[in-house]
């Protein structure tokens, strides 16, 4: 089966940049599953669904049509035909996404879509439950971490345009999101069996990409 590389880890660990870089280096497709949970959350907020009410979210989980591209150079995501690549990155969505992604009906729906996209393989997939649930047979599984400080600093840099996004605020919001993501009942963030842990705190992006590419080549 063509290669599937599963990249899991907490927010701000550098997963997105590393996953895109690995996909480019190896000529593979790329899937950002976090963008799909964000798109679902954006849609719930847009429709006025109370996102802290799991039953209300579950009741609408099948309604939005979420389409995700797989080009690492132009990651695209639409909901009901609307391009939401920008809106899914707002703080409002970021702070609501953990509640929505903890709802089992949401996960069932999105995991099914993700498996369809993964299909025959040839893809780098990033998320929280790729090695554990979505693609447990992936040839290469990576669990990417970084110190809390390094992760908050990276996130704050991503959000530089947002005046409310100081390192302190970002760090608190991120800690809350990671706590929710790792303690939820449905598919919590966890290191998969057989995953290679890479701590990116002291590594450059190029070094992380190189380490994953090496693992992929060892597997060939
Ligand atoms: O990766 P990103 O930070 O964009 O993910 C946003 C949120 O989506 C995470 O905080 C988590 O709640 C959820 N998520 C998930 N499972 C995945 C990917 C993301 O629950 N595979």
C-alpha cells in the first residue's frame, strides 16, 4: 500500500509546517484533519448552534458538507461550497473547536470523510488521533511534541495580526485546548503504539522534516 504518514501531537508542536514539508519532499498528498474539525465548528457557530451543548451539536453533525483539498502547496477547505480557509483560524473558532470535536457524532462523521480521502494512501495526515484511530495501520507514525513555551510562542506568532493574542493569553487558551483534547472520552490525543516521538523544541523545521523523511525512507 502506498505510504501513509500519520502526524499527531498537541497544538503548536509544528505539525502543520512539518507535515506540509514532508509531503512536498516526498511528493505525497497532505490532509489537515484539524481544519475539518475547525470547519465543522465554524459552521455550528455560523448557524447559531450552542457549541457547548453536545446534543445540539450531534443533532446537526451530518448537515454541513465539508470538502478538504490535499495539495500541500494550497490547502483548501470549503463548507457547503464556501471557502473557509481564513475564517476557521479565528480565535472564536479556535476556542470553540475542542467542545465540538469532543462530540462522538462529529468524530464518526469526520473520520469517515478522512478515511475516504486517505483512500489508497500516498498521503501525510496530521491531527490528534490519526495513528490511534483514523489510520492505525499507517506505515509511519510520528508524535510531535515541543515544550509548552515553544508551542505558545509559535501560536502567538501565527496570530500576530490579532491584537488579543499575546503569548500569555495564547498560552492559557492553548493549555485549555490541549487539556480538553487529551482528556475527552472520544479519541483523546495520545501517542499511538509504534509512534516515533520527535521533540521539536530545539529543532529547526528543516530538521523535523528531515527526521520524518528519514523514517519514511527507512520504511521503504
Ligand atoms: O490541528 P488544529 O489545532 O487545527 O486542530 C484544531 C482542533 O481540532 C484540535 O484542538 C482538536 O480539538 C480537534 N482535532 C481533533 N482530531 C484531529 C484533529 C483536530 O479532535 N484529528
